[in-house]
C-alpha cells in the first residue's frame, strides 16, 4: 500500500497501477479518517469489486457548521494507515485542506429536495459540503465504483442523485451498517461518548429493531404509529435528546403522511433518527422493503 498527499502524485500512482498490470477498475472509499470496522467493511467491499482500491482520508471543513466539531473531530493518521492496509487498500490519499481548497471555493454542488429533511434540516449547508468534496474526489480519482455506508442513508441518497443528475461515470455502491455486538452503529464520533452515554445510546438500535418487528408483525401499520413508537422507545432514555425521528420513502426521502400504511408500498421505507447524548449527536436508521426485496 502507498500513501500520497498530492493530487498529481495520486493520479500518477493510479495510472502506474493501471498500466503495469491487468488492473483496470478503480474503487473509491471516501472517508474522514479515524477508521473503524465500518470503514474496513467498505474497503473490503471495494476490494471484492475493484482491481485498485483508493481510500481518501480528509476531514472536509466545508461540511461542518460554525458550531460543529471540525477542530476536535478525531484524527489518527498512523492508526488509519494501518487499518487501511489491513483491510486491503492499494492507495491512501491524505490531502491537506490547502491541497483540496488552495483558494476559497467559489463553486459548490447543491442537490435539492433530498437534502431538505433529516440531517439537512438541522445541519444547513452540510450536504453542499459533502457533494462538493465528493465531486472533487470523483474528478481526481476517476473511480469506476464508490462505496458509502448506509449508516448515513441520506448521504447515500444525495450522492446517488448527484451522480444521476450530473452523469458522473461512477457506480455508487451502498454498503450495510456495521454495528458493535450490542447493536450500536459504528461511528468515529462514538469516541466522544462517556461510558454512561455509550450505554444509553443503545436505545437507538433497540428502538429501530423493535419498531421494525412491530411493523412486520402487523402490530402497527402507519407512518404515524411508527414515529410514535420510535419516539416513545427513545424517550425511555432520560438523557436522549431527539433531533428528529422520521419515516420516509427511499431514496426520494419524501416524508410519509401520518396515515400512510408502510407495508403496502412498492418502494423501500426508511426509518431514520438523530439523537444527542450529551454533546454527541448520533444517527441511525433502518430500511424496510415492504415487498420483501
């Protein structure tokens, strides 16, 4: 595995790998570092589908709001490089902010509609930063495939919409949520949680799991019932502060009206939530396929 920091060197390394062997397809795994087993699963998925696996590690300042954790976001380059190599990466791209944004950017990519709800509502401008940096990475790397975790299902939907609308020659590959043995969805921000907050945060996966079972068993039918059950179960934690609990179509992310039955729909349904424990905001979700796909 090689690590590079400049755009020119990365392109040269990709071209060298392509020309020196039969390796042709490129898989990109964009990350903000502090890699965990969720990221490793993306790298392994890329390894199975691509000849050359490129992992980018870049904490992107333009997707953070003014009161968010850009400065304190966890970083550990040595640990990240070891994790990427163990998972099977061929190249790791470690650009600086000056490399990605040598001047204040005057061009941004903004995706409408699918960015307005969920995290887009509580983090204005966040997805403009995400789509802008991902479009830059697509142009720099020219990947055949790009791998994103479904823990941030809205991000997957937004990137898919951008790729479709702008005719990027890349296939977005959504990958399953990876969880701890007790159910907590893996996240780089989990490191912020105190032991008590970490214990209380298990209410998120438990609420989604129990609500999903209630829907599949026919105990509840409508979007309103699903939202109410999720809120009630999350509220069993005294320290949980709900940002949002939503039931929406996927990937359109259109909010289901209260009386709409969930299991009678053709398209998948997303139950998504964002909840704060102390100063740490966690997201989680569950995708329902009413027709059993």
